[in-house]
C-alpha cells in the first residue's frame, strides 16, 4: 500500500525556484544563440534612408563592441607594467574580460559563467580592486545587462543573486587584499537590471496588446462578415418566400385546370403543395432565428432596380448630384440579382454622401447577354470630410452580395481622385431564355383576348423578332467588348457601354439612309 505524501507550499515553491534556476542558467548554458539584428520599422529608424536603415539594424552589436573597447581601456590603465607580470596581467585584465563581453553576442549564459570564472585571476594580477578589478567590474556589469536583455527578468534575478554571493565569498577568502568592490557592483548591477526588467516587461506588455488588437480586429471582421451575411439572408427571405408561395398556389390550382384529372396527378400536386408549405414554414422559423430582437418585420416588398429612380431622387434631395445611364435592353432579372444590384448602388451612394461631400456621382447599369454590369463612380470631395460614425464595412457587404451570386467586383480610387465601384453579376442563360419565352407567351395571349386571330399571329411574330434581335444584338455587343477587354468581366461592363453607343450610332446612320434601325434600345440618361 503506497502512501501519498502531501508536499508543503514552501517545498513546492523551492522546487519551482530550483527548477527555474536549472532551466535558465544550467541547461544548455553554452548553446549557440546569436544576437538578432534590431528591427528597423520603428518611428525613428523607419525614417532613415535604405542604406542607413540596413546599418542601423546592427546597433546592438555595435554597442556591445563599444563596451568591450572601454573594458580594454580600463584593463590597460589598471594593469601592472612590469615585465612578465605585465604580459600575464594583460591577458587576465584585458583580453579575458573583453572576450567575455564579446561572448554575449553568441553564447550569453556561457559568458556569465566565464566572467565569474576569470574574476579571481584578474583580481590577482590587477593592481587594485578585489574581487572586481575596474575592467572586471565593467565587464561583469555589461555581461549582466546584455544577458538580462536577451533572456527574461527571472534569469536576471538569478544572475544578480549569484554574482553577489560569489563576490562575497571571494571577499571572505581574500582578506589580505584591500578595496572591496562587491558592494558597489551589487548596487550598480541592481539598478541596471531593474531598468532592463522594466523595459522588458513593458515590451512584453506592448507585444501582448498588439496580439490582442490583432485578434480583436480579426474577430470584429468575422463578426461583421456574419452580420452582413445575416442581413443578406433576411432580405432574400422575401424573395424565396414569394417563389415558394407561388409554387404552393400553382400546385393547388393545377388540378382544376384539367378536366377529370387522374387521382395520381391530384395526389402529386397535393404533395407538392404540402412540401412547399412545409418549406415556407421552416423558412420563417429560420428567419426568426437570424432576425435581431429589435428588428421589425418589413411591411413592404424588397426593392428592385425598378425603384432605382426613387432612390436617386432621395439622394439628390440630400445634396448629391447623380446621373444615371442605362445601356442594353432592359428586361426582368432574377429577384436576387435585382435586390443585390439595388443594395450595391444604395451603399455606394451612401458612401459618397459620407466620404465625398460636394462631389457628383454617376450610376451606370449595363444589361448584357449573360449578366448585369454596375458601375458607380464619384468625383473628389469639394467640402471638408466629417468623421463618419459608421463601422466602415459597406465594401464588405457589397462584396458578399456579389460573391453570393458568383460575380466579380472591384473597388478603389478613380483616376480623377474619387472612388469607383464596378461589379458584374452573371445571370444564367436558361433564365434569359425563359424570360424570352414568357415575353412571347404574353404577346400571344394579349392579342387573343382582343378576339383577332391575325393580330395574335402578328403579335407572336413581332415578339419573336424583337426577342431574337435583342439577343443577337447583345451577343454582338458582348463579342466586340470581349475582343477589346480580353474577357475581363469587370472591364467588360465598361466596354459594353462604349460598344453599344458605337453600335447605336451606326444604326442611326443606317436609319437616315432609309434602312431599318433594329436597335436593342438605348435607355437614356436620367
């Protein structure tokens, strides 16, 4: 049967202290640890020219070399000048102390033990001072300061205590020598090591604060990103809920459009409706989770590009002169694309109001085959910019919206000194085709309700021709723009506008000559 003995707190404290002593001063004491160069990105060294900054990195090494020079001068001044004793004394009081100082550059802890070992020899061959001659006094002080600066405060405390005990022991053994210097060294080294410890503690605290600030900034960016994604999810809920409601209603009404539908068909439509209603219910539950406690449920549908003129009117009332240019054939786009485009333009104009007072803004929208191009650019501010209380994450939200739709976006300063945001949001070609079919069907139905079969046929033909002309012309525009921009999607948005203008000018010239224009449609500036 084993008995577990409980150690006293004093014993555990002493064991930890001895363990720290062994770790700091005995384990790998003579290991190779070269002194690193100083950083040159500080407030003073950062202003130096390139060559001087590279040399300034060796400042700690130069200071140790200067200290070694002063140790040599003091050793020569205090050494004996008679014959063989001068030669041996020169080695003991000059070369060995200088070597221990230089040794701190590569083996700091080993330099401390070497300095203690040569102290009695330097005192014996020196002319005055026991146990620390003038050269050994300065050498030991420099070694303590350099090693303390390269390690940690606990190591400095151990070295100071060992140096004091070792000096007291030598003073007791060398009673016949006069001039005890252990007390002055203990006092001077205590002040020097205290100063080094304070600098080290402050440097470590600044490093920890920097790390905490970095972690905080990363967490803040992550939280902001999640908040932006949550906002986008809340807005898209209305879009998804609308589609699910349409599915449920059409599934419920479909059996009534067929005379005597089979039971399997009725059951299939009933299952579709139940699944749609269930999905809509779960979607509302998810929305309740992601919605903030203080956020009100929206009482209006989500905005689309059809409401863009109202937004521009509000911005103009706020003092921002805004010009809108739309190129290409305006057509219906997916609701998610319309909502994201509206929000991107809204955020870009809001940033202009906050960060560029007095500037003018241009909003360019390009309807191209396979996508929607956006460009919002403002000029430089003409009035003093007031500090904005916002968090400055509008660009993050815009990038999230574009990325969600597999688009691309660039944001940066414009050549005129303002700011420019350009985005391209792709639209699936199958949606374009379905939109064209809906246009044909709508054109077919409307004349039929007027009771004229010939008119219906004419309407169908015209709708088909308009749709095909629109797609073919836009495909030509995109092909020309791609040849100009080499497939860069963001630049493609700008190029389509230029190519479209040139194309319409060609059509105008043909119209003047009596040829049909056949343009895709230019929507002017608002």
